[in-house]
C-alpha cells in the first residue's frame, strides 16, 4: 500500500489492515507523527517513509512490528529522533536511513542478528 497525504495525522487509518505487508508513506508534507497503532501492523514486512517534511518522530510502537524486514526512512527534514525500540526488530534485515539532517544518534542495533544491510547517510546543513 502506498500512501500519499495532505493531513497532519494518520489517525484511524490502520483499521482492517492487520494483513498489510508493505507500507510506503511518501510526500506527506504536513504529517508530524504516526499513531502508536502503527505497531499493530503485525504482518508488515516493508516500511518506507520518505519526503515527510514535518515528521518529527516515529512511535516507540515500531518495535512491535514483529515481521518487519526492511525499513527505509529518507528525506524527512525535521525528524529529530529514531525510537529506541528499533533494537527490538529481530527480523530486520535491511535498514536505510538517509537525508535526515536533525538525527544526532542512531539507537543501538547490536541485538538485531538478522541485519544484513545497513546504510546511514545523514546530511547536515
């Protein structure tokens, strides 16, 4: 499922999507945050978030995405932090983080033995 939006919130959009395996959220220029219910997408394998200019954080519930294998976060100019719960993604194989100028710290990933690929490129102005 590819989601492009004009809203500041995605509240209430996850109902009935328990079997969703891929979610791409792009060009949601006004989106400031994700609901905690993001972590309820238990079958999600791929999450890609890009060009969400006002996004400031991801919820800790990301750590509940038990099947997540690929996470990409790119070009989110105001993203200030990544959840510590990233270290709980035991099935994560591919992590790509780039063009995130306000990120100062990457959570510990040493507990994720399944990681095969990590790409981090943070641009600072």
